[in-house]
C-alpha cells in the first residue's frame, strides 16, 4: 500500500519536473525520486536475499539520493552554469506533453497487463522513461540532458523492481547500468566539456554535421 | 580458456596503461594479438561447446570471432602508425589510455559474440560502448570531445532501451514461469510467452540495438564518432561493432522469431532498413568528408542486411555473408583514410585530388575498395547483394527490390563522384604532401583480396557456418 | 440544516484566522479575528453607488452570485445528513451552479466597460476553464470508485473497506486545496493584497462595486472557501461518525484549512501571470493521476 502511494507521488514529481524552472529544483526532485525508489524497493523486494536487498537499498540511498545530486550541484558550481533550465518549449506545453505521456502509458499498461498493482508499476515507469526522453529533447543545456538520462535510469530501475523478486539479477544489472553510465557521463565527460567549452550548452556541440 | 582470456586482457590493458616504454607496449600488443588468435583457435577446436556457463561457441560466434581476430592485427599496426605520425612522441598517457581501451574494446566485442545469455550480452555491449568512447577521444580536442560525448550519450540511452526491452521480456517470462534468461531456454519456451509483451519488448530492444547496428532511428550515434575517431577505431566501429550489434540482434531475433509476432517484426525491420538506406542515400549525396561518407555507407549496408534478415529464407545466409565481406571491405577503406588524411591534412573532399600521383599503392586500394563496397563485380559483395535481392523476390516484395535498386544507384553515383575526385581531381594548390610508405597499404590489399576471393571461391566450411547461424 | 448553521458560524472567523496566521508569521499582532465580518457588516449597512453606464446585470450580479453559492452549499452532505438538495450526479449541479455565479460576476465586470475589469474577467474565465476539469476528474474518479454518483453516497462509501482510501483521500484533499487557491484567487495564483490592477484577477473585477453589493461579494467569497473546505472535510468523516464529533471536526478542519492557506500565503510569492496556466493545469494532471490509480485499484481495494 505504501508502494502505491509512493508510486503516485513519484508520478507527480514527473509533472513537477516538467514545469520546474530552476536547475536546483530538478536536482532536488531527482534526489526525492531516489528516496521514493528506496521506499518502493524496501517494501517491494521482500523475497530476495537479505544481502542483495541491502545492496539495492544502499544503492538507492547513497547513490541515487545523495551522490548524484551532490555531483550535479558540484558540476553546476564548478562550471558556473546559470540556474535556469532553458527549455525550447514553454513549460505549459511540456506539462501538456508529460500529461499525455502519462495518459498513454496508463492506457498501454492496462492493455498489456491484468494485475492492477503491476499496471501501476509499468505505467509509471514507462511514463518516467518518456519524461526523461522529453527532457533530453526539449532542454538546452547538457546538464539537463544528463538529468533526463538519470530520470530514464530511475524509470528503468522502477521497472526492474517490478520483476525483481523473481529475478534479482536484473535489478543488480540495472544498478550496474546506473553506476557505470552515470559515472562515465557525469564524472568524466561533463568535467572535460566544462574545461574545453566555456558555456556548457548544446549550441557548442554543433560543429559536427553534414 | 575464456577465463584466462578475460583475465589476460584485463591484465594486458592495465600493463599497457602503466608501463609506457615503447618496446614494452609493442610486446604487450603482440601478446594480446596472440591471445586473441589463440582464443579463436581454441574456439575452432572446441566448436559447439560451452565455457564459463554463459558463453558458448556456436557458428555465429565463431564466424565473427574469426573476423574480429583478423581485424585485430591491422588495428594495432595502424594504431601504432597513427600514434607515431600524429603525436611524434613516445607512448604518452593519452596514447596509452587509447591502446588499453582498444584492448578492452576488442575483448568486450568478443564477449558479445560468445555470450549465450541475454544479460551477459547486454553487459558486454555496455562495456563496448564505454571503451569505444574512450578510444574515440584520443586527440583531446574540442571536436573529438564532441564526437565522443555524443557517442557516449546516445549509446547510453540506447543501451538503457535494450535493458528496458529485456525487462519487458522478463515480464512475459514471469507469466510463463521461466526465470532463466539464456538464449537456449528462451528459444524453447518462446511460444509460451505473451505476444503483447514480446511486441513492446522487441520495439525497445530493436530501437536500442540500432545504435550499434547503425540503423535508422539511432544511427546518429556512430556517425560523428566514426568521423572523429582515429582511423583504426573508425574501422572497428563500423565493422566489428556493427557485427556485434547484429550478433546481439540475431540472438534476440532467434527468440522472437519462434513466436507468432514474426511477421509483424519483419515489417518493422524492413521499414527500419529501408529508411536506413534512404537516409544513407540522402546524406551521401551532400556529404563533404570521406570518413562520414564511409560511415553512411555502413548504414546503407546495415539497412540491406536487416532487410535481408527480415525477408528470411536465403536472405539470412546472404545477410551474414554480406556482413563478413563488408567487414573486410569497409575496414580496408577506413585504414586508407588515415593515409589520405596524412597526405592532404584534411578530410574534406574539396581539398583533395590527384591521389594517384601522391600515393599509387593507396590509390589502388581506393579503386579496388570502391569497386568492392559498391558491389561492382569482381567484388564478392555483388554476389551477396544479388542473393539479398533474390530473397526479397522470394518473399514477394518486388517493390522493395525496385526501391532499393534506385537508392543504390544514387549511392554508387555519389560514391564514385567523390572517389574519382580524390583520385584524378585537380590539386595544383596543394604543394607539400607527405610521402607514404606503400607497405602500409599491404593489409588493405589482403583484405580486399579476401573480399574478392570469398565472393568467387567461398570455402565449404564457411558456407556451412553461415547456413547454421539461426 | 446543520451544515448551513456550521457554515455561517465558521464564516465568522474563517478569514480572521487566515489573516491572523499571516500576521503572526510576519511578526505582527494583526487585527481581531472578527474584524473581516465587522467590515462586511459595515458595508452591508451602506447603500450602493452605480455607474451610469451599467445596466441591470451589474445590479443583480452580486445577489445572483450569492444565491448560487448558497444553493451550492445546500448540495453538500454532512456526515450522516444528506444535503438538502441531493440526487444522482448532484456534483455536476454543484460545479455548474458555482460556475453560474462566476459567470454572473464575469459579465457584471464586463458590463462596467472598464478595461481593467474586462482584463480581470478574461483571466477569471481562463483560470476557471482550466481548473474545472480537475474538479470533475477528481469527483468522477471517486464516483467510479464508489459506484455511486451523488455526493452523499460517494463520501459515505469511500471509507468502508480499507484505509488505503484514507491515503487517497489525503491526495484528493491536496488537489482540492489547490483548487481552493485557484477558485478564490489566493496566493500563488493571485494576491488579494496587491493594489496594482494589472496584476489582479478577482479584486480587479469588483472595483466598481460598492456598499451593500461589495459586502455581499466579500461574504460570498468567504462562503466559497467554506464550501470547498467542507468538501475536503467530508473526505474524512462518514455516517458512522457521531454528530457531535463531526461538528468538532468541521470547525477544527475549517480552521486548519484557513491556517494552511495563511501559511501558504506567508511563505510563497505570487506567480508571474504567464506561469499561472501551467500551475492550474498541473492540478488537472494530478487529478488525472489520482483518477488512473483509483481506476486501477477499483475492485482490488475499494
């Protein structure tokens, strides 16, 4: 039951992300999503081995809730990125699109699955993936692209929790994806891009084209 | 053996990174090449056996493993030439990182070929993304950074997509009470799976894998990387990694094609393939840079291959053969771009001309490579493309043959315009060009020879391998 | 009849508590709790002045608006008491009777011919349009959950089965609280304390009203707070609650909502005008998520 409430709140954070104006709100929401994932994992993965469970919980708390937001803030500070998110479309349109995405994923999930609790899982994780993709497409800064990617990862993690009890290996692999890809994108490239380009903006990344 | 191989490659890549004396690096590279060849020999001897419980040596794996091992040798030769020519230094830190990432890159592709478990395939695909992006970023300038950033970002998204697809697949497996994600089990139980979930799983897996295969939705991942990477890495990206994408895809396809969604799936694959050929045609008409042109040519060939797999029948055999020949022809052309760049200090087509006078051996490579890659006889690819079109005909898709042939005509035209400009064009204003040792083109001649030879006299054992891939 | 008595009692101190909360947070002592009611009484004793350009609409609008709000109040059930007007789908009548009152105030603002009031009327119309789906999706989803369509039976059958419905009620209460802020033009959508006509919504529409009419309008807006507040309270009581306890819950709940709104007004700033539509639409989206969850949980939990 707590799972469902946490999932609903998770879904509401997506709406908030779509209309947030400052990078700081994005980061706080990502941290909050990490915390919600911790709650969901704690209640959901009751059947898996205790050591594995502890590993998953530590990953959600330490990595998703604290480490990623910390590094994001650090990168913003280090590269002196301005605090606005700079979307290409207005926030109202973003909100409309995210709402439509949530609607579509609910319809999709109800068509695919009969078990109600699972439908909520699937639909919310699919809509999270959509939201992440939309953030990547509609925001201007590289740092918001990375945030969109992290939101996609959260969606993937949520989806892997839905099957996690029977196949804990998939949850662990999802965590592997999290850690590797995030460290690679955050740790190495953004720092390098900050060093090479003065403004960390996709406008700088348009020298390669046909 | 595989355990020793993985351990050995990790140790070797560490040693290459830490010990930066030239003689040591050379010998480590030689040891790695022998390790790779040794694994291939082991694979041939222990054909159809399982190793480390997640890896098995089946026809598809051994075929592409042989190609990768052959490609390893010129990769290192040209990498060393590249490092010595472009940096004029002893093995510095960046080059050491580059070489050790290439070792990991080749290892991860070997892992993709040999793995028989979906999650293991996925892990090695992710590893190949990471190592490839590091090796693209050798030059440490803004453009290389941009290319590798785009590559790593798009590939990360695509790899997440593949994982979502695997998760959806596992949801349908839970409904059928299967928990083992190995290809063999899934193939046996495939008809029991829920087709709705399979469809959505296929959409995600296919979209994700197109980044590696170089097909329509996510082909952009590779183009900039192939352009800005050192030429040996470009060659690996558009041949061995493309093959790795196709091997992974065929593993998934062999599961999905045992279910009732096969027809639906084939439509999606043909759509994606046709759009890939179309996109490649459009961009090759306007592209101003050799490496990008070759990269788009890879997209065209990948499109042909995926359409052939979708057409089925003889198409699958033709597709695999096409991939084999494409690997050799395209890598020869990419190695040659390194020499062209050193001759003109530019990749732009408008800065080139009269390459025959500057480097006769290299120019001959370009002529033969051009014939091979555009499938003009005596190229072996002519035969495979013929088989591919035949498979379309057998699948009652005559319209597809017509559309494909029209697009291929445009591609041959634009390809020949730029290649002949390079070979015979006017270049009076270019004065100082570097003399290039003809011996550097030796491996390319060998590869192009293989393409022609395999077209005319394919060994029976190779044909048997290619017929048994699914 | 109980609800009307309670509504009148709580309307006496509602805005007083709200203002007192704001004053305490900002470190002032603040006016008396009953001061807003004294003001309204003072206004009600006075006569009205009408502009020469206005027609009959301007004169009847405040009275019609007041009548509509009172009628909406009659529809709301209370614990074991049905609303005085109660039938199937009465929440539709509830929404549209309030909309009728709002329509009257909009056209009366247009009637004055003032450009400021026209602007305020346009904003009011837009925001009502955006917030209306939120209310209907919310009530519709609870109607779906309970299988009944009148307020009384919806509120009484929500809590019968499991206490997940209480958690859903909390989310519903949140959505309704946001609807209150929009419907009554409070911070962060509009700031009733500003004195620049360009940034106002509701206040700018009543610039020309005076005396008795103004008093009626002010009292109507207090009643609107009470109406939505009693909807929220209805989510947490049902027919099994003793009547005395429901009265206590009602008065305490209204005060709590007033305090919450006061706190929101103290700690948030008004949005820029062009950010309002997305805020209001977000309420609708939240209601939609709630709707989907209730849809999915139907048959499992409720």
